[in-house]
């Protein structure tokens, strides 16, 4: 049987904060990453665990004035079923639908995907592309970290050891479009070889796109924004020429690695192709 | 040690175990319910699938501390008990008739994923059935007979 480290299940956020400030505890939300770690087959076994399941402050999906707030404990199934997410954040719903299979979607949480900080985490490029902010809390109070600044290196984050992710705020931007694409080995239960999210604001025929975001996962030690490609698309229209230029810049910029799931060359080619397709669909050619 | 109370196949149970013990181990080792199988122990294969509060989960990924007060259904609860002994439910019957089980390791998990699919109103649609069992691996059957069995059960009980 796997290791069974001690676990505390605080009933209030204040208790949870106090506990993890006294002594470091590894949080467990849906457990779809952490329960694999206690088998000892994937990294070190956590010494002490804090179970977040009773913290109702971390649940729920709500519409604020100009943002959607998603509790860290929201599961992929919660996100797929949420009328608010389906209406306002369809790209996130799409990403949630590609994670694992039903058993994983019913348990895995958005907060867990963020904290786990895998470069292949499927929701992470979507959060970056939508300018999401991660709201975290500790005994010191709450603070907000832009998604783009959250992942600081391979599997490291801006989260302090005594902080918890509380919720994710996704601003609602009028006229913003977001597209999500994932390429894996098979439809279910596959870790991404390439995952992409692109968003932009379209102001009609005369002016070009603004607030363009191009975010990729599985291409670097962290999910990344590709600003060189954003610069090409900013103010432009999704024409064949623009798409060729943007895809070429993407291929020249990205420096993915060879690993068991894929080769660097494959990743670079597919990433460029994915972007080209998104732009072609947007341009309607 | 933590005392955890929950319902298994309709019966209340109470266990005194470390809170991080996997639901799979509690079922198999502490409660003697060896229907759920350990294939991989890491969420990939679905052999340990049970239904927790009406949702399929991999019991190898659920710590028992999160099961307090909840409702668990396992393969042992599928057959109906009658005066003449247990009667298989329509899914188990369909798996037998269609040849949906060979070595049987994946079968308890397949049955629970399929049970939840039917309980949620799923019909005999091939794509929908394959999506519902996408988290359950089978090394023997090639899936076709499993999908046929689920479709058969779905048609019997629309
Ligand atoms: C079979 C399988 C398939 C998978 N497929 C995919 C996939 O397709 N795409 C994908 O992106 N991922 C996939 N995953 C990974 C995993 O399911 C996701 O990363 C999931 O979102 C993790 O959430 P969780 O709630 O289960 O996290 P947990 O396992 O509970 O926690 C993960 C990490 O985050 C920390 N943590 C969790 N919540 C918080 C919080 N609120 N505050 C601070 N820290 C926190 C934990 O301490 C831990 O380090 C898969 C996993 C498995 C087992
Ligand atoms: S044993 Fe749980 S998914 Fe394989
Ligand atoms: S019957 Fe052997 S694994 Fe499915």
C-alpha cells in the first residue's frame, strides 16, 4: 500500500491558514496529482497533508461585475456544467473537457491544475490567454497574481509555502474571442504534446485585432506567452500572409524539448500548424 | 487514525484508518470488498472505478478522509438480492451475453462506469458509450463487445 502521511481536514479557512503557517503542509484538493505522489513513483512523498475539501470558501462559480470568479476547488465537471462558464468562458470549458476522462474530470480541480504547475497543464495557457488572475490567501491576507507571472520555473510557482489558491478571476472583456487546441496521443487520458490558447479582440472590419494573446503549454519549462507572435498579430487581420508570418515566427521562437511524449521538431511543427489553423478559421479562408 | 463513516452499497460502515488511506484500500483491505481492482494505482486504467455521490471516480485517487458522510457504490452492489439468491443487474447480464468480459480485471470498473452512464440517462449511442468508458482500459476484449453489452443494456432499459 502507498504511504499514508498524516492529514488534517480544517473546517475553516482561518484554521487552514494557521495550520500551514505553523508547519508546512502539502494541500490536497481532488488528489489526482497528489495521490499519485503518495505511491512514491513520482517525486517525493509529502510529509504532512492538509485536506482542502471542507473549505467551502474555495467552492462555487460566480459572475462578478466584470469577471467570472471560479473557486479553486471547482472540478472540471463543475466547469463543464456551469452555465456561467459555458456562456462566458467557452474555451475554458473546452479545455476542461479534454482533461483525462470522466473519473479525472469529476475529481481534478482548477486550483490543483494551477498549483501542480505542470508545463503540460491544459487549462494554464487558457488562463494566460484570458488574462486571468490567481487570488491566493494566507494569514497575511489575500493577494492577486496575474496568471502570466504565476509559473516561475519548471514546476515552481509564485505561491508562498503557507499560501493557498482561493479562486481564479477571469476578466470579461467585450468582444474577446479565445480559441483552445490540444494535441495528444488519444482523445482521452492523454498528456498534451502541444496545447495552445489564443485570444484577441476584434473591433470590426477597419481596425485590426487588439489585446492579442498567444499562450502555449508543453513547449517550455512553464506555460508561456509568445510575445514575438503577439506583436505580429496585434493590429493585424487574420489574413493568409499574417498567418504565414505568425506561424514562422512561432516556429523560430519556440524551443521545446525532446522527451518521451514527443520530439522538439514535432512539437515546433505542430505548434505552428495549430496557430495557422486558428488564424485560418478566424479569417474564414 | 481517523474515524470515517459512509454508506457502501446502501449499508452504513465505519472505519478507523489513516485519513490518507486510499478508498480502494479501505474497500479491499478493511471492508473485504475486493470487486474494485488495482490495475495501475495512478488513475490511468479505471479498474478501481466506483461511484461516489453519483459520479465515477478512481478509488485509487480518493483519500478516505474525503469520503466522510458520502455514498459509495461498488460492483458488489449491482446484483439485486432476492429470496432466490442474487439476480444480476441488466448490465452484468448483458456483459455475460455479449462476451464483454474475458480476464475480468477491468470488468468491475467497466460495469460501474457503464452503470453511471445508464443512470445518467445514456442511450445505445456508440460514441457516447465510448466516451463514458474512455477512462477504463481493457487489455483483452478490444472494447467492441463491451460497447455492445452496454448498448444492449441501454436498449433493454431505456
Ligand atoms: C489519469 C490522469 C489523467 C490526467 N490528465 C490530465 C490532462 O489531460 N490535462 C491536465 O492538465 N492534467 C491532467 N492530469 C493531472 C491532474 O488531473 C490535474 O492537474 C488536476 O487539475 C489536479 O487537480 P487536483 O485537484 O486533483 O490536484 P491535487 O492532486 O489535489 O493537487 C495537485 C497539487 O496542487 C496543490 N494544490 C491543490 N489545490 C491547491 C490550492 N487550492 N492551493 C494551493 N495548492 C493546491 C497540491 O498540494 C498538489 O501539489 C491527469 C491526471 C491523471 C491521474
Ligand atoms: S488502479 Fe485506479 S485507475 Fe488504475
Ligand atoms: S477483460 Fe481483461 S482487461 Fe478487460
